[in-house]
C-alpha cells in the first residue's frame, strides 16, 4: 500500500464531508464504505468561537484520518491562513491545498498554488495539493516540497470522470513513485475503477456520493469500484490488441461441423 | 393565579405552537422565554415560512414530508393567513440537470415549460425554460404567524413571561395528567446544555423590497452550490434565503454568503439589482445528527427540539404529538428517549 507522508491507509478511498442530507447519513456512508480519510472544508467563521464544534465532533467520531482542506480560497494568503486554522482545529499537519483560480470552473490557480505550497511546506505542513494533470505544475509542486499530488479528474462537482486520460497517464508515468490521488470530477464508480486501473493510488470524491439519491449505497459502490480497479491494476491486465485471438485453440478440436 | 399543569420554556415557534395546542385542549400552562415575545433573538424570527413538505423531500427524510403535511391546516385553524398558492422550483438553463434531479427526488409536482412559468408568475416570463410546480404547498409570514399565536394565547390570559434560562418558578402541580411531565423545554439551540447531540446549523437571509417584481408563491432557484429561495411577504417585500452552514455562529452574516444570495437573486431576475436591502438576518437552527426532530422525556422534563430548517413546517405536528403524549400517554413516533 502506498504511504502518504508515511501513513499507510487501510483503503484507497478518501471521502468529502460536505452536502450530505444529514450528518447521520454522512456517518453511515463512511462506516459502510470503509473510506479511510475524511476531507473537511474549514470556514474561517467557524473557527474562532468553536462555533462548528458540533460538526467537528461528528467528524472526529468517524475515527478516520482527517484531511482539512482550503476549499473556496482564491489567494495563497487566504489558503495559508485557512491551513493554519485547520492545523489548530484538527491537530493535524495534513492539509489539502486548494487555491481556486476561476470561480466558474473552480480550476486551480497554478501560480498561487505553488506559492502557497512552498510556504506551507516550509512551515512543516504535509501538503496535498489539488492540481491539474499539468506536468510542469507537478514538477514545481514537488520542488516546493509536496510529497503527494492530487490531480483532478474533471472540474469539481461536474461528475464528468477522467476528461483527459492521456494527460493523467503521462503524469502517472512521469512520476511513478509519487503518491497520487485523483481528486474531483468523478461521478460514477466505473470512473473510479478506471482511475485505479491507471495506477493512481487513491481517490477523493464528495459530490458524487453526497448528492446521490442514496449516498450510503453510492459510497459502497465507489468503495467496491476502487477495490476492483486496484485489484485489476495489481493483477497485470492484458494488453489490448487489434486482432481477435480465440481463447480456445481451434487446432486439434475433435469435431468440426 | 392557579398553579399551571404545564410550564413551557422557550417562546419560539416550537414553544408557541405547543402552548396554543395545549391551551386549546384545556391544559393550564405558563410559558417563559429569556427575552419575552418573539423577536430577533430567536431563529423562528428569521424563518422562510414555506410550508413545502414535498419540496423539502429533496433532502429531508420521510417523517418531514409526512408530518409537514399537517402544517398548513394547523396554522389556518389558528387564524394565521396561509397562502395556498403552491411552490415554484426553477433552474437557470445551464443548471437544468439540477431540476431533473430535484424531480426524481420529490413528488406531487407538475412540470411547467417556458410558457407555463409566466402563467404562474408573470414577472418571471423568459427567466426559465422549465420548472416544477408543487400546487398543494403553501407559505405564511413567520412573524405574523408568531404574533397571531401570541394574541391567541393572550386571549386565554396566557402571556409570555420572562425568565433567565431555566430560572423560573418550579411547577409541582399534581393536577391529573397521565405522565409525570410538568416542564417542557422548547429552547432550541440553547438546550444544547442538556443535549450533547444538538448542534447549530447557521443560516443567513435577507429581507429585500423590490417595486418591480411581484411573486405569488415561494420560488426556489436551484444551483449546485448556491440554491436560494424567495418568499413573497406582500407589498414588494421578499425573504431571500438561506445559507446552511455547519456552524453554531448566530451573530455574523458573512460578506460571501450575502454576496452569493444576492447574486443568485439577481441571476433569477436582474430587477432584483434595484431592490432595497431591508434586513440581513442570521441565526443557527437546532438540529440532531439526522436532522430530524426529537421529543425526549426525562423525569418531569420533556424536550421538544431539533426542528432544523423545518420550524414552521414541523412545529404543528410536534405540538400535536406532544399534547397527545401529555394527555393520553401515547408515545410520539419521534420520541427517542423515555426516562419517565
């Protein structure tokens, strides 16, 4: 199992905690799917006066690793402040770093992302940067001190799946030893299986589960697909070929009509 | 004054509905609230007042939908002005998928097309290609409804008395009611001192006035990140709501939330750009982990709480079940703790 900053996770499933019909359903989705990491977006307003205490307690009670994120931050400064708050709130130096560059597509701002990642890494954070499949950006993030990359499948919340499989394959091939999590854009378990078959180490999703008619069932479906994709990857899949190849040899068959 | 059979603490929608229901059924009672009559201190003041059980089923569980259907009739019986014009749910064209999803999750609606939208709401002509119309739903003005209940109680010589927290005269009236319950806690989020699993869910809203737009019913605008609703209050006044944030912060609406709510209203109709902002409201709704309401009995205390975003929708059913329990011992379906 791949280690993320030295932590080996029991499953390759990371699950967001926003937009569920209720915290009870959120809890059941985690229990039934055995997701091993919970991402939590930290709002500045919820920090100071322990105003979000009720919800934080529910997240801590899930008994999984907490990966706070800087969702909704549009500048490095904002992301850094949010990361520091998250470190105090959740007593973890893990941070999923989002620096959004475009309010409509929620596409990462590559320049702000590198700046914030460098600052946070220097400050001792273990940064999980939400990035694109761009190789140069990946290079800069690794230079900045990140030891994990989180390339998108598609823009956040779209459910489009892996829109640039070529780019993701290149990224995977370029950095075979860097733990990588496909983060965002997945809508269906089949897409999750595809990502794992491509050799990614884990998956992070939220909307596809939280906004499903039955979030608990959908979380289980994703967990199974992730496991299937991982098994398939480790089983060394056959190479596709253009010519048909009969699985039973014709020569030597006793009776032919 | 004769010793009351029941003391209610908390004068929000849950406490007032319960007081009205019990008084109507002949129970003598006193009702206390730390701040007296309903006003800005309680989250009922900031409610939307949509009596929309079928729309709510998009995210709420079955009991909300079923129990919520009692609401409109109950409020009307208590002389509250209930507008029974249904609800209209719209999405901007690029969010059409949200409308399909909403339709899959709800029932009791009719599809309306681009020509049908202005038949219901002439001022929204051309604003949406299609929508969902829930004809049986209703809405009311929460502040008027609370005032109406206060008036009804006063006509029975029951006034909301002030008492700090639980510091009110104890009630040891042994007058015959079948259960031991003598005191009922309807304090909403303030009761989290007694119930660890109660949490606050922050909501922000605005009251705006537009001379250019008239609506006859609540209109919901779906959006993957910022769904909003507008509830007409008459005279060009609208309640625009509401955020739903996992935070017990009751005191500060954020710039971002207000910006997003107003932007969505502006997207629904640019004329809202000219509207006046009359109020910006914020409070936290009391909720249990499954966002469903609870009745809990602990000795002579009963706790009625967790109405979440469904105060005016569920308070009538909660009052009815609580009264049934007090008067006949019938266990309410939402009772999850009974230490009687």
